[in-house]
C-alpha cells in the first residue's frame, strides 16, 4: 500500500518561495503519475500540478510559470517548488497519484501567504 506524507508548508510573505516535499512509501511509487493538489477554505480541492510518464508536467493556469513539480523515483519523493507566492495560494497542499485516489489522501501541509 502506498502512503504519502507532505511537508514544507508554512507562513510566507507575498512574493516569497516555498518548497514542498512528499515522501511516499510502497514499492509501486514509480509507476504512478503524481500530482499536487490544494484545498483552500470553503473551496473544492483542485489539481495544481501533475507529472506523468517520462516526466511531462502540466500546471493549473493560476500557478503556471510560478510552480514547478518534480519527482525522484529513487527517493520515492515528489516536490513542488513554489515561487512568487500570492495570498490566493493559501491552502492545504496534498500530494496524491494522478488521477487521484481517495484512499491516498494524507494530512497535507498548510501554506499561508500573508503579509
């Protein structure tokens, strides 16, 4: 069974940067596409970025050019580099396979962008 543990969130000022990490357990990590998702208060969870196949990436329009998703199969880890953060990026961030599976949602990591 695969489990994901997110880390790296925190409080940052607008324009700042954070790097989120997601540690995976389980031996089948490398065969899945992976995604970073987020859920802001009062809103539905949304896909922020995904990495699939040979490393092809896609991003939500709201984060394109500011966020970068990457993965390290040897370390069973997925990362999300977030630059030029905006208050509207405030949310709990989760990693999961892509497409997501409900059994794999973890606790997430809180990102708060505020001055």
